[in-house]
């Protein structure tokens, strides 16, 4: 376990204990995911277990209520999902998870990190932009609800 982030907000300091997730965390990952996404977009424990069994796929979990899932292959990585349960938002945990994901992707040999985010997801877009991701393109009607996705990328060569 390692302390992946601390954020000063005036008098409040919030430490997060972000750790690598294993198959044993599949239920916990699914529970956090279910708290963050609508029914049709949720991944259950079996889906997380299947993802974590794939080469190059790894997850991190914060007991406070956050998680990320990434895949790194051939020098490129992708954030498959990243989420913070509603009661724990706006405390810096999303940014701490993202910073941990960036470091983990670099450790797995990625030189660039990609992601997709719903065009109307203001919170996630602000999070990713503040962390150095830039927009690459737009996938129209990408999601089942007809919403567009933005693709974004971040260079990891300085990590
Ligand atoms: C996006 C998400 C992970 C942010 O988690 P969080 O813990 O609240 O994020 P942080 O507290 O670390 O905020 C980091 C930055 O993100 C931006 N941000 C976060 N929530 C925001 C909101 N509701 N509105 C605008 N900007 C927001 C801000 O720039 C913020 O920095 P600031 O607090 O200094 O202003 C969280 O809202 C979430 O899980 N949403 C549902 C799942 C999701 O959309 N995941 C991403 C797509 S895969």
C-alpha cells in the first residue's frame, strides 16, 4: 500500500491509501463502479475479474471509495474506467487516482495514455484537462444513450 496523494484544501488535508487491486478486489471494484455509473453501464465483479485476467490490464483501488482500471500494451495505455463514489467526490481522490494511474501506466512501459470521456461529463473532462490530457477527437453517438465521446491523450515521456 502506498500513499498516492495528499491534497491541501485550506485547513483540511486528505490522504488517500491507493493500492494495486487484484482479483480479490473484483467485488469491491464492481461496488464502486455501480455507485458511479447507470445500470446499463455498470461492470459486475465477473467483468472486473475477466478484465484483470487479461495481460497488461491492471487496477488500483482506494478504500475511501475510488478505483481505476487500465490496460497497457506495446507502449500505449488506456484508462478503461476511473471513478469515485459520490460521497467521496471533490476531495482530491479522483486526481490522486489519476496521478496513480499515470504513474502505473508509465511503469508498465507506456509512453502515451489514452481515454474516452462522455462529451457532457464536465467533471471528468475538467479532471483530465487539469492533469495534462488534450483532446484528440470526437466519436459521435458513441454511447448507448446517443451521447458523443471525446478521445483524449497524455504524453508520459516525462514520467
Ligand atoms: C470524475 C470523477 C472521477 C472526479 O472525482 P473527484 O474525486 O470528485 O475529483 P477531484 O476531487 O480529484 O477533482 C479534481 C478536479 O476535477 C474537476 N472536477 C471534479 N468534479 C467536478 C465537477 N463536479 N465539476 C467541475 N469540475 C470538477 C476539478 O477541476 C477538480 O479540481 P478542483 O477540485 O481543484 O476544482 C468523479 O466525479 C466520478 O467518479 N464521476 C463518475 C464516473 C466518471 O465520470 N468517471 C470518469 C469517466 S470514465
